[in-house]
């Protein structure tokens, strides 16, 4: 949850770069809704403009706003399609690198870490001096943590701190730099009812599993997640997940 929030916060950081430029298309409403966090309305405004516009020098910006809005709204496939439109049809777009980053982010958010990793590295290879380099380092570090490769994750965080010690990504992720805070756990269920979550947790504890209930919020609703174990190594979490899966429980490893 934390990495997703930081990921989206980083996206907003780069969006502010194009807000003060004058454009032919009237994208003000779509941008305002986006910055307010009303992504569905931003999508409606953007799609409305798209349906009624022909060719415009600002069309790539419209697509970019739509891509970000769909991604923030959780429609990663649609967002990916839109970023691809920018890359294929607007080869000279000023949003080309941002669109490549957005495309990679959609893979990251879908859990396809190998594909995301390849896209981030490709972006760096194409332009080693890209202004997006700090945020790419951060993404690559998070992929390392997700894949259980803490050595690679720490190496990218080292690069981030060495190259951009005052960068936004460094400032907002100080707590993630300490590997002692990173652990892997196995989620066995998620409930809207606390009692149901507690019942499952107790059942797992009786079987000898280190289960616990974690309360969180998702889309303005409280969710009670039943999880088991807190491990330094992903392999340890994987072993526990295998046991739980064999017993018929639906499982997923976090972070």
C-alpha cells in the first residue's frame, strides 16, 4: 500500500511540469479534476474532448492526462493502451519519456515486475541523463524488494541518494532506505467484517500459523486483512505460502 502511494505521488510530481503552459485545446477542466483527485471526472472530460477534436498540437497532452487518470483510477490496461498511443503516434511528443514511464508503471502496478524492470532500464539506456532518472531508480529499488532481491534494491537506493540527495524521491522514502523495516507476509483473506477476520486468524493460530489481523482502508472502506508471518526473506514467506495453499487457503505474498 505504501509503495503504491509513493508511486502515485511521484507521478503527480512530474505532472506539475506542464501546468503553466498555454495550449490550443481547453484541457483546464480535465487537469483541475485530475489534481483534485476526481479521476473519473477527469476521464469523462478528457474523453469528451477526444471525441470532438480532430488534429491538434496538444493531442498528446490530452492522451497523457487520460493515461494518468486511468492509471490513478485503477484501469491499468486502458492506461497502458493510451501511453502506447503516445509512443507510436506522437514520436516527437514532449511527453514521450513520461509516457514510457507511465507504461512501465502500469506493468509495475499489475505485478508484472520483470516487464516493468525491462521498461525502466530501457528508458535509462535510451537517455542516461533523463530527468526521470531518480524516480526510475526508486521504481527499480521497489522491484528488487518485491522480487526478494534486497541487494539490488539497496544498490538502487544507494544510487538514488548519491545522484540526487535532495530529490523528492529521496526525501519521501527515507524510511524505506532501512532494510530492517522491510518484511514479507502471506495474506490469507480480506474481510469487511472484523469478526470474520478474527475467526480466520484464530483458526490459523490454532493450527500453529503466526497469524494476525491488519486493519486498513481501501476506497473509503475499512478492510481487515488476515496475514501470517513477518519474514526478512521472500523465500521464507514462499515456504509458508506453499503450506497454506496446500491446505486450500487463497494466498498472496506482500509487500
